[in-house]
C-alpha cells in the first residue's frame, strides 16, 4: 500500500513539473516537447524503481528486528563469553572461586569472686585454676580469632583441603609439641580425598585425611562458637588430646553406623616424640533422629623417647533429644598409661560430664554442665596433686543477631585438694567461683 502511494505521489509530481516547464517555455517545437517528456518519464521510472528497492529493504529490516533468538542460543553465547573471560582473567579469582571462607572472633571477661592474690608465688596465683583457656582472673581478653579456608571434595570424588588459622591467647594452649608456642597455631591443615567408586565388602570409604586435624574425642571442641558453654570442661582440658598429625579415614558401614580409623604421631604432637605411632578408631551409631552414640579410642606410646609404655584412652558420648527444646548429652572418659608415674608405676585418670540444654526460644538458651574428674596420681590436672575435682556451670545464652552469640556464665569448682589460689581476704582453697561474659561473632 505504501509503495502504491509513493508511485502515485511521484507521478503527480512529474506531471506538475512538466506543466511548469511547458508554461515557462511557451510554444516550442514538437520534437523538443517529446524529448523533454521522455526525459521526465525516465526520471519517474528511476524514482519508482528506487522506491521499490527502499520498500523491500524496509520489509527485510523489519523482519530481522522482529525475529527473536532462542534461549538456547543466548545461553550458549553467555557460556562462551564467560569461558573466554575465565581463561583470560585467571589469577587469584580463578584460584579461590571454589574455596569457602569462614571464621569467628571470640572476646570475653572473667571475674573470680575469690579475688586471687596476684602477688602469691603458689600455684595458680592470680589465675583461675583448673581451667583450659579462661585462666586469667579479672581480665578482659581476646580469646581467639580464626580464619578457615576449605575446598570441599566433589560429590563424584576427588581432592580438597582445609586450613584453620588460629590466633589469640587460646592458641598458646592448643599449640602442639614441636611448634613454636605463641599466639598463633595452625590448628588444622590437611588434604582430603574422596574415593571414586571404591567399595568394600562391608561399608564404603567416605573420605581420607592427610595432615593435621583436631581430635575426634570429647563432647566439646576448640571453637567456642560450637560449644554450649563459655568455659571448657575438665574432660576437654585434661582427659583427652587436642589435635593429631597423621592419616585418618572415614567409612560408612550402614545407613546408621559410621566410623573412622587413623594412625598419627600421638597426643598433640606435630613431630613424634618417639619412634612409635598411635592408633585411633571410632564407631558412631545414629539410633534415631533423637538418639545417637559414639565410642572412640586411642592406643600408643606417648612418653618422650619411650617406645614401649603404652597409653590407652576410651571416650564415650551419647546425645538424646528429650523434647524439641530440651537436649541431654553425656560424655565419659577413661585413660591408662604404663609407667605413667615412674618406671613400673602406672597412671590412670577418668571422668564424666553431663549436659542439659533448654531452648527458651530461637534466640535464647539455658545450659547446665556438671562433671567429675579423678586424677589419683596427680598427673593430669596439677602436677603432684592427686585429687578428685568436680564443677557445675550455668550458662545463659542469647543470640540477638544472626552471627552474634553472647553468654553469661556462672561456674563453681571444688577439689579434694587445696589447689585453688590464695584469696583476699584469706579463705579455704578447696573451691572457686567465677562469673564470665562472652561475645562471639562468626561468619
């Protein structure tokens, strides 16, 4: 339709031009008139042809503009562009794109109600006794700051790694033998392998770790954010090790039964202190979504330059969810060491800890821990002080924000031996009361 209108328009214009030309020239010869008219008609024909060509081009452009691209074509184009970008950029971004980064910052204040005498030269003067990390009385402290870098193994099998960088006063406590004792510790550093289609007659291997890793014993861990209380218990500090360096493999026997096996340099040793190695093993049973059990053990020589005196540890944990808001946990430990006191005189220690946690709401929890620890040869808790010691702890935890944990804790310790600091004014040294505040930010 547009093309026809254009043709009529140019024809009319040609006629008008011819009329004007004829009017200006007046009476001319017939042959001259014919030549003029023919020239005008040729020009009109050329113009009509150009209009037709323009209309065809407009129709083609319109069809191209309205034509869409399929989602598949667009997706392939985007993938091609991203692949080119990844190949050209490389560097740090390419290296860390699959690495998970996490960590936390742990700060606290502990007040000893007995006001221990800091000028005393006796054991524990000015300190909280029978504690693992919170040893400073009446003191603000940055307990720990941790950065974790982890690349998970692919589901289909492959390799990954994990590195835990641990800073702060707690790092001095967990630093193993063979490492510099300061406010930094390489808490974990291991390569993890996941087998691809490797199966056993009974059960399947799930992973293999090579390097340094935390112990699998005990109900409490080094990271404060993953515990129920602020202070660590007696069993955590004196009945079990913190870390191991060696090789550990995890396996799945059935849907509800799993375990691990390992060989390492022993208790808290980066470099072995003798020529013998220690063995570790565990079995975990998930009886239901409310009840679980875990039995673990270690066996091997742990004394420096002594390859024959063996140390054995048995660790048992059970967790039972009594109610959606109420959880009970029990941890028991027993250890025996040949020639632990002197040559020919063995040593042993044991303990039990019970925990009860009640969630008042999604953000508020109440926790009680009560435990007993026996050190009859005075080998583990305070050197040369055979004793039985017990403690009870009450913790009020509030999580006001997504990444913030705050705790208010009261703890009472009592011992059969007067191990606690002299007090001001003088009081019996058979017990200790502390109140602590803690704030943890995790990411």
